[in-house]
C-alpha cells in the first residue's frame, strides 16, 4: 500500500508477506519505495515488468518516456499508463528503473498497489515498448544484478501458508543468497529452463497415495523434453495450480462426496478430505500439504465449502506450458530461480526446489489447521462458531450429503465461479 516510507526490518529488508482476501486467495507482496512512498506490490514469477497504481500520486522526479503501455489480464483487468523512469528502491537496492504508472488500475486484488515481475527479461513488455527509443527498458532484476556484479544472479522464495485471514509473515524472499536453514537447496537437482522467457521447466509426473501417474501427452516438444514430461510454469502470481484433467481425476476422482464442476474446472469436496499427492521434478517427489490440495472458500448462503487446490483449464498452446503450478504447489517448496546467462555469465538458467512439507506431519496436523481455517472463514461471514457448515463436512464416514442437498450446494458454488475465475485469470498473462 502506498504510504509514508518507514525503516525496514533489518532481518527482512524486502518486507515480504502474504495477504489473504475474503475469497481465500493468497497473494505475496514485497515493499518497494518510490519518492519516499512505500508500495506493497505483488511478487510475480510469471511476468517481468513493474507497474504501480499511482492514483493520487505525481511522480515528480520521474522522466516520462512518451510511451504508453498496457498490460492486459485474462479476467478483464488492465494496468495501463505512461512508462516513466526514475529511482526505485527494493530492500537494500536502489536502481534507475522504467515502470508503468497505472493510476486507477483494476488489476490489483488485495489492497496491493502494483506488481513486480521477477520473470526472465524476455517477457518484458516495457523492454519491447522502449526498444525503438533511446530509453533503457531493463527489468528490476536485470538492473539490480547489473549494479551489483558480485551478486549471484538468483533469487529465492519460500511462501507461507496463512492459517488466518489478513496479513501474516510471508516466508522468505532473498536476492543473491539463500536462507541459512534451507541451504540444502544448493544440492537439489538443477531443473533446466526450457523457455527462456518464463520460469518453465519439466514435470516428470505425480504420485497419489503411493501410485505413480506419468503425464498425459504433452502439447510441446522442447529441447531435452522426454515424451513422459510436461512443460510446466512455476508462477507465484497464480492462486491455484492448473493441471491436466487426467491428473485432476487421479487426485480427486475417488474422494467420497466429491464432484467435478465442469464450469469451475474444479472438484467440490468435503473439507475434511486428506489428500496425499506429490509432484515429481528431476526424479524428486515434492509432497503437497492437504491444506493446499483442499482449499476453503466462503459464500454468504452456503457458508464454508471446499474446492480442489488443483484445477483443470485447457491452456492450449497460448501460454507456452502444459501445466501452471501456482501457490498451492509453491507453498510446499523452497524455490531458487537462477537467471544465469540471461543477465550475466555463461551458465544456463535453472530452477532448484527443496521440499518443505513432510507428508506424515502434514497429515497429522491437517485437522487442527483446517479447524483454524474454518474459524477464520466463519469470522469473515460474521459467525463466531468455528464449526463447519454442512457443505464443509463430509468425506469417508462423515455423512455424505444427499443428492438433493448437494445440488443445492453446487448451484451456490457455481455462483462464485466468476470470482474464482478472475483470480485464476490473473495468472494467465
């Protein structure tokens, strides 16, 4: 949020946090400073540009390039305005930066005031727009590494999981260094980037309750890709994870009381369902916490209900990936994104992942954490009780609802499709 600049916490110079809105979607933000004002901006690995909602603000020290740029989003959101250049401070780093000044944008979602893209520079719309001018259109990350040549060209993210609504500790965001307690990530397999414009790598398959499922047929044929691998984008800006229908059915198809809602691309499932699923990259399985595979939602009439944290959406070939793994996956790993020769040196760019979820521990703590989530969601509805609504309960031995009551519930759930779809669309840039 824009506001008077205050000193940073030395232990967290980027003020990395998550913000959870009333639809239950987490976004992850960092704080950057422009002309003494702080802006909370969404940290997005799926794009590369910086734009700010400058409503009521004049950037008096910035130079207007005379070039306007528009960044459209799939749900109708738009960030547009002049490209301006001036000093931007992110943590300990201050760089001369091109950004889009977008007053009145409808592309923010949780009180955030913009978006910082930390994807590879090849997808930068600002860079493309300024290419025919004398202005420099490099991304924030390019400029930071150029100004600090001894800094290793990578960043890391460790996303938190919010058990309550509102702001909370957002985990970790670092540039050029790893968390000391997660330094084992340096020994993780280096996953190659197969599309140099995005953080896209190769998924080997999934494991559901001990059973391995190889991927369906891929839409792509990229260098180094095996026929059994899917081209996969890792995106901190995506609230869910988009997977092939075969995977979705393998994960949720046998859940008692579960039902696939085609218009939603998700399963509606009992909230007490414990899902055991892992995603496999580089031969290593990364378990998903049941809180991320079963997502709590609220509706004024239905109360609490739950949907699958993974969804099916036909990506076709327009998004350069078979699969998009958003925060429901990324909350379960510590991720390192190395730009390599995209910004400096000769090494190829890569991703490393370190599992942060233990399957046994996650299953044991799920019911307690799920109850905390229910209490928070009920509070948003103005109900003090943390007890689940009828639509939230169910599962094996939990009293599955009759067909009639389920249909009523589904009709209300379908009324929320537009809101959920908007959140998903923000990831499909």
